[in-house]
């Protein structure tokens, strides 16, 4: 396949499998100027697939950084109402949402943490309705990525500058199964395999998970009515979509107050245009009681104190170390990719879809059942070739789930 043919297939995959656009459905695309050429192809494919109206929100890295460098201090605790109104109308119309990520992992390096934190809290508070719709799968949504020059330079610093973008394009195409025949059909088979794995875990009905690896000894209780899910999601009308492309994970939610022990990250966390790395979190009765990072410690402290729920876990995800992304040996500095190379956890909001009947429950009802709510949801990677995970049944029987980073059943 030529590069142009791969681009066309990737755009078609995003439209037909990612958000699975329906006849007459509205589509909102959030992306940056670095991805504009690809976004144009996606828009064309969306209309060809029957989209009713496609709107593209464009940001620009230089403009985004200018706000954080030169904006008035009081503006960081505000969030534009027109952005909230746009998201709310999309939800009301049962539209679909697509992110095309091309962000520089170091975009906001050097910006005062107080500014990053204030804006994150303002956005989280303003977009409550939108966050609930996404976490509940009330609308179809998907995240994909394309290279930008600064991101490519971060991933492939040892390559000549004129080869970096091509190298990252090639890597991304492989992760999303482009160039290996019919990408749409490949994805359907891939998701079916993940669903089989989720069904095996659901049949076990584990009460706890016990993680052991260098720098990690962590026990996580699971709610009695927890559900293991995959990247294949369903909107209320039955429309299927893939929230993350790529995806290699099977995930569920923890019991909010049932996490004890300590865990260390194994890959950097790209957060708010900065890197947080070499950190360990210690939990007691679910809450992070100690957090230390050698890189980005101030930002880590802000992350876990964004609100009450940001000091608790909201997601437990299993990914074998021999997954295609991990096997590539590439560190992407992008959670969309790095989380699919590694077992990971998420700080903050839990997915109500991972609990029987959870979609119909209010935040207060979820909290009363031990399901975490928060304005944050940030994945961090903990897996590696030395990680063992045991599932503990209600009667105390231990069942190996992972041995040396790979599935044990």
C-alpha cells in the first residue's frame, strides 16, 4: 500500500469502526493544526459514510502555550461556556466525538503547575455533563493519533530529523493494523479476541487482584458486581464503537476503599503537556497516602489533589507484556499508546459501565456502592516482564492471572 492509501484506510477506520458514524449523525472532531491534513480526509470519509454535519475544533500548539505563558491569572480558573454548550448540544443530538491527537508531550513544560491545575479543575467542573456522557458511553466516542514533528522527535530522537515523521507514521499504522489487509475486518477479529478474554475474567468473579513486581506489591478489591470490558463499547442505542485505537486492554473498576499497598510506574506519564516519571504511590484503604516522583513531582501532587476522588483509583486494566505495542520496543510518551503496552491503573473517575446497572446510577449512588467519582481520569503504566498477578476468589483461593508479564490462563 502507498502512504496515501494507508491514510485513506486509517481515516475510514476512524469513521466506520472508531466512532461508527450513523446515517445523519453529527460528528465533532477535536484536533490540532498539526493534524489538519489528515482531519480533512476524515471529514470527507465521514460525509461519504452518511454523517449529517461534521464540525472540526482546531487548536494550535503555539497558541495553546501562549495562553499558559501570558494569560491573565484569573482566566485559568474559568472555562468558556460556549465550549460547554457545544458538547451539551452534541450529547443532546446523540452525535459522535472523535479526537485526533498529535500533541507534543513537552508542550507545556516549564508552565507553572498552579496554572495547569487551575485550568484542569475549571474544565473538569464545567464539563460534568460531558464527562458523564463519555464515561457512561452515552455517545459514541473515539481517540486516535497522528504524528506531529515535535512528538516524532521525542519518540525517535536518534533518527535524522527528515526520517522522524515517517518512522512515527509507520509505527502508528502498525498499532492500528493498517497495511495488513482489510483493517476494518482485522479490527473486528481483534475485538472479538479481547471479548473472549473479558468473558473468561467475568466467569471467575474475582474478589481481589494481587500485583507483585519490582517496586510493586498491591492488592485491589473488586466490587461484587464488577464487569470486565474491552475497547469495544456500545452506546444506548446499541451502536458499537472503539473508544481507543489502538486498544489491547481488558479493564474493570476497583472498590474505592479496597486498595492497599504500593505500586511503581514502568513508563512515563504524559500529563498536561509535561512528563511525570519514576514515581511510587502508596495506598491505604483505597486512598493515596504517599506519592513521590523523581520527575514532575509537583504536577503529580496537583493531580492527586484535584478533588477528593483524584486520590483514589478508578480503573484496573490488564495488558500482556508481549502485546504488539510493547513488543515494538517503542516508548511513545503518549498514554493512548503506552497504556496498550502495559498493565495500567487510572487515578480518578471509574467507568460506571464496568458495574452491573451502573449507567443508570447517579454519582451519589455510585459513591455509596464504593465506585469512585472525580473530575480526573488519568492512566499510568505499571506492567512489565516481571509482573505477576493473582486473582483471589471469594473463598480465598488464588488463581494465577499473569506470570512474568503474560497471561497465565
